[in-house]
C-alpha cells in the first residue's frame, strides 16, 4: 500500500464529504471521470471498497468510515505543516478560512473583511457561513482555521476568546410602538417567531423566555432573521434579533423596536480555533481586528476578560 498519494486522499475526503461525484469533482477542480478513476485506483490499492454506489447517492462503507477518520487526521496534520511555515513569517499571508454563524455574518463580515484586507494585504480570506455545530465539525477536521460564534462552545480542543457582547431587542408590529415591553415570562406567552432548529440564537432566545419547547401554533420557525422580521411586519407575531442586525433588518419592514429592561437577553461573541494550530498567535491578532470591527454595531466589550481555554 505504498502508492496512495496525498492528492488521492484529498479526493477521497471530498467525495466522503459531498456524497456526490459531481460536486466532489467540482470542489477538487477535476473532471468527474477522473475523480471516479482515482477512487477506483485507491480501492484497488487498498483491496477493499470505500464507497457503496447507489443509483442516486453514494455512502461510505464501514471500512470507508474507519479509513476516513485517519485520512482527516493526516490531511489536518499536512495543513498544519503549511500553517507552521506561514506562522514563521513576519506577517500573516495566504489563505485564511473563517467560519461565521448566520446571525453575525451579514452584519459584521463586511467590516471585518475590509479591516483585515487593509491590515493584511497578502491575506486571502475564505468565508464559510453556517450554523455552530457544522462550524465546530469543520474546524475540528481542519477545514477551517477559525470561527466566529456565540460562546461558550466548551470544546476542550479549542482555544476560545471572548470578544464582545450584544443585547437582543424585541421586534414587534409597528402599531405596538410605545406599548409596555414584556419580560421573559410574558414573552413566553406570545406568538414568538424564531430561527429554525440548529441555530444557537434560537436556543438563546428560548432561554430568556425560560422556554424549552412549544406547541406548533405558538412558535413559528424561520430560516433567517430577515424572514422573521418580515413576518412580524405582516402581523404574524414577535421576534428577537441581535442589536447589530437592527439597522439592516428593520429598514424595509413596518415594525417597531423595543429594548428590554434588566435582566436583558444578550450573547457573548468570540473566536475559536484549534489549540494545536500553529497560527494560534496570528489568530489572536486577528481576533483583535474582529473586536474593533464590532464597535459601533451595537456591540460592547465583553465584561468577561478574553478567555483562552
């Protein structure tokens, strides 16, 4: 088994991740027949099937699952060798893969990218926007260098740095302007519109209401904050959004904004990265750029000192 190449391992990882020859081939910038041939050669070299091939989808065999765990470790180690070389330079350069949760990305990313581009002219920024569980998985597998998420994530293998905090605000129909602002207990009795399952912001909002489940008629799901705000404007219910989203999301909807009294619902935003990353020192510097970028967007410096766990 001396003929497996690093390129073949990357082809395998891509196919395992996408579960589709066409998408995997596109991600690897090769043709689908070429990818298929490379996978077939790997299986012949190994003497075992890596994938079950169906009419519409493919899936890993049990051997492929076990093989994949080791391949991801190998590829992560190779990427960290590259990062080690990058970390030895005076300035961070090359590709930086940043993950961001959807309730931050539209509002903070333009400023972050602008500031990073000015301070690190040789940096090539790749952004991945998805929910926290996927970001954690991709960061663990070495497919991301860092992620901007709501803390804590409590993953022992990650460094975790708190950057800033922001409050949540209540979005109500425009005709509710000036009405008393409900507390968490009162809000739990209202028709509350929330992001769908998988978004940490949903869990944070439910926590404020001391509510962990609800009947379908009482609680409606949306795929984005924009959708929720538009639904509120249509008179369907009320919702919570983070302070940094107010300007963008309410400018075209007939809604009113109300701010809660104490205790205010809020979240802490921070950056995470693998403790083993050779870029740890540089990522710490990047985190300061993110912190400065959040100023003026409803963020406030986290009361907790920046944490490195």
